[in-house]
């Protein structure tokens, strides 16, 4: 991942509403949610939510699929895991021997990394 991509992702998550949307969709996994259900779950007006969904989609954090007259949104968990790997790729580089290998291209130990599970499928 390039620095500019990571910066764009963090900028898109700098809104509390967007962070809530992304976390909600991560919980929903491959099922995702339609925009109206997201608005209801987070108590966000639909017009306000569409602005945030567009920003998250533009940053590639969300994938959107048309289902009849509804749009279903899913978290891009592959991009999320790439971001985690980018953030931790040099973990403990100055303290070699303290951090055995870790999945995702990082070298952080289990003590340094949070517990995380890969969501099935890519969005």
C-alpha cells in the first residue's frame, strides 16, 4: 500500500459517522446492508448518510452493489487488512528477535497485534 492510499483511507474515516458506518458493515460481513437499514441502525438521516457512503465508497472502503431499487454496501475487508499490514509492516524492526512473524505481511508479535479475524470473501 502506498502512503497516499493510507492517508486517503484515514481521511475518509476521520468522521465519526463514517467510522460508525464502516464498523457496522465490518460486523455484517459479506451480507452487508442496504442504505436505508444503515440509516436506521445508526439513526442518521438518509440525505446525510448518502454523503458519508459516497466518501467511503470513493476511498474504496465500501463496495456497493445495486439490488433493484436498493444499494447494498459491504466493507472492503481486504483493503482494511492491507491497511493493518501497512501500519505494522515495520513493527519491531529495531528490536528484531522480539517479534516473530505475523500474517498479513507484518512482523509484529501476537503481543503487539490486536486479535483479529479475517472476514470471508473480498468486497
